[in-house]
C-alpha cells in the first residue's frame, strides 16, 4: 500500500510539472495580427498594417502572424532568427502580389493554411533562409520560387519544404543571376513531404547566356 501511495504521489507531481511546463510554453508564444490599411498595435482588434511591423515586434522570437482578408505580401526588410509563421484568420484570408513582383525574406518563414492570389511573373525569394509552405488542401502558389537567393548574391545554404498545397515551379538554384559565381555556395535542400510541384528546374532562372550549368 505504501508503494502505491508513493507511486501515486510521483505521478501526480509529474502531471503538475507537465501542466506548468505546457502553460509556460503557451504563454511564451507570441502572435500578432495584420490587415491591409491598418495602423494599430498588432492586436486582434487593432492590427498592424505591415508584416514588417509584426516581425519587428516578435523581436527574433518564434511567433505567428495572422492575416485578415486579402493582404499584399512584399519584401520584408527586417532580419530575424526565430521561425515566423504567417497564417490566415479564416478561409477568406489570402496573400496577394501584383504582376512581376517579388518578395524577399531575411529570416526563416512558414506560410500555413493560407492561399496566394498572384498575378503573372510573381516570385518568392528566401535569401538563404528556410522557407516552408504548408498552404492547406486546395491552396496554391501559382507562380515560381527562387530557392536560395535572388540576383547576383551568394548565400551559404538553402532549405525549402512543401508540406501541403501546390506550387507551379521551383528554381532550385535561385533567380535572375548573371554569373555562376552567384547562388548557393553549399547545399540547397528541397523537401516535398506533401502537396505537389509542377516543375523543378535544377538551375538559376535567367538572365545567364548559358543556362546549362
């Protein structure tokens, strides 16, 4: 009987510790809201107007940015280190890009359960940082991704993962470089663990004279 009481006490203590740990982790998670044209402080009722503001507020920590309605996605000038997840508030949330626009990121980013509404020629550029698409069933990035780096620059490595949704094209060595001296110096990892990709190009997108390298 004494052994059972001791065991019960130990299990109870473990449950208390687990509950405290879970509560602490939940409390540490940061979240901000964005809406086109907004000028608030990032709260649910008073959102930021740009993703830059939300990432700056996360202060290099992991966190989630919730998007209201259709929101224009653009280059994020702020650099960061913690994984940032951009997701929709509901099924009507979407990220938009005008014709031939590109968005470059300076930190690890995940797009989760959100659709992209894209005009022709639009592209995402992770600039050597991890980029994860977990768009959700039926959602798509109907354009191309320049994995690794954009233009005449060099990064040490790259990482892209598609978990769900669809992508039209991956340019695995980057985009718009004019020299083979530019691109990813080390490994560029591409993981497709779900969803679908129409085309993967093992090259850098234009403007090189010779595209066979």
